[in-house]
C-alpha cells in the first residue's frame, strides 16, 4: 500500500494514532483520521510519477491539501499548533517554575 494509513487519536489507538489536520478557513479545521490515507509531497507512485502536493484519500474521495495549512501528526509528534499557539507535547520536558 502506498501512503500512511491514518488512525483517529483516541484511547484505542493511543500507541499508534496518526492524523492530518487542515485549516479550511479562519473558523474551520478539518481532521482526517481512521479510514483515510495520507500521501506526503514527494511520494513516488510505482515509479510512474511523484506527488507534487500532500493528499488524503478515502474510497472515492481525494483531497489535495495546502502545504502551509495542513499538518501530519502522529504518536511521535512533539509539537502541535492550534489557534496560533505552539504546544510542546514532548513528555520528557517538564514545566519549570520560576521563583520571585
């Protein structure tokens, strides 16, 4: 199979989840998970052609993603962005408390 099989981020998939997020507009973010497959830019399809843009597909649905507004995230991801914030998800790094 070509591409990365996506799985929803939930308790059942806690050790192997992978999702793609795509900002559709200012107020709408799509999340692609279970049932979708992700092809990253540069994926070689059977030595016939190379994908020039990221894509998710499911059954007969193919969605071309914009590079600047989509993110691939999986169980190994350590940084996540949302609503203009950057969150560090690396469990090895703890919060530091500063005294007065």
